[in-house]
C-alpha cells in the first residue's frame, strides 16, 4: 500500500517511513546508503522526500509530471551553483556545442512524461506530428544498436535541431548534469573513428566536471527510490528515444497503465543498468545484483 516502503528485487530496503504519532506526519529516512559520498545520500533522501510530498500518497500522471519538473528545476539550480564555484573558463560547454548529443540518453518514466507534456503544451498539432514522426524514424534506426554503437555522429538525439536542444526547458536530468572540461576532446572522440574506438574500449568517461554528474545521479536515485519503494512504480532506466516513441506513437493508455503499476515501459528499458563504468562515475556503491 502507498506510504509503506517496499523491498527491491535484491531484497534491500533503502527507504523507511517514520510517522509522528502526535501529528500523524511522515518523514523518510535512508536506511541503506546508495552512494559513497554523504552529500549524495543527503541529496537522494531530499529528492525522495520531495517526491513523497508532491505525490501525496496517491500518484497521478499530473502529479508525476509536476514532480519531474520540480526535479529538473532543482537539478539545474544545483548544477548552476556547482559551476559557479568552478575556476573561470574551466567548463567548456556553451550554446551550440552539441558533441554530447550523439549518444543514447537514459531517463526515468516521470522525465519522459514531463517531456511529452512539454511538447504538447508548446507545439501545434502539426508540429507535434512531425516530432512524433522524427522520433519513430530515429527509433527504427537505433533500437537494435547497443549504447556503444549509438555513440556516433550518425545517431544524433531526435531533439537536436541545428546544434540546439529543442526541448531545452524540459531536457532530461542526465543532460543537465553533463558539463565538459574539454570541448576539443569531446569533438575528437565523437568524430574521429580511432579516437572513438579507443574511448569506448577504455570504459572511462571524458574530462567532465564530476560533481554535477553526481548531483544529477543523486536526484535521480531519490526519485527512483521513492516511486519504486513507496509506490511500486516501474522506475527502471529508459532509453529516451524508445520512451518517446511509446508515448508519442504508442497506446495512449501507457501513462495510466504505468501509474497502475503495469509494465508499460518494458520495451524502452535501457541496457546500461549495472554498467561498472557508470557506477564509478555516478559514485554509487557497487553491490551484487
């Protein structure tokens, strides 16, 4: 039942609900740390607590979209604060720099729902139809490829238009946390076949500002814990293109089915969960699966 934490597939229980007998109010605690860094665990718990407050014991599509927007805005504020402390000129990212927009992007279901809500509120019916067709075409070209194969100048994000993100205000958490320290390196490893092969074989990330990446992972983890453990919703990582194809070109009942704890996004799940290199970059504690 909502409000009672549920164990994950490995039998772990990260969140617990503490109830005040006098007021009846609820507070969440993190029983089992998710990250090595204390600040990330604190951030994950704060995100989980916000999720529990926004959903108010009864998830709906509308509340889930509100929650995702809240998380997106909070992540941007966090990242902006972290970047403000970086040495001047250290961060290489700027408008028109799109080297990181040629790869598979992971999202959660709430992010996907918020992106679709953004599209529907900012596009005409004709524009939305063109977006849906572009998503369908891109998904057909990439659905059979691995994440490594997707890292290629041949496979741009379907929302990339003339070097700019066309959903910037609703872009995924992962995109908000990525900030390179070397734009030249980004360009070379994407567009030079030998450099790209060596980069993928190394299993290491590029020269990026680590704290914003870890901040977005903490926020995302908090959302995943709250919705999965407290509300039993499917919070597996999803491929952005595949999830958009389902929501824009698939059955209209998918959002409601997901709220009903059905396996509505199963075909959009990413193949990156449990990736050791991702765990290292994110700061997650590695545990047997």
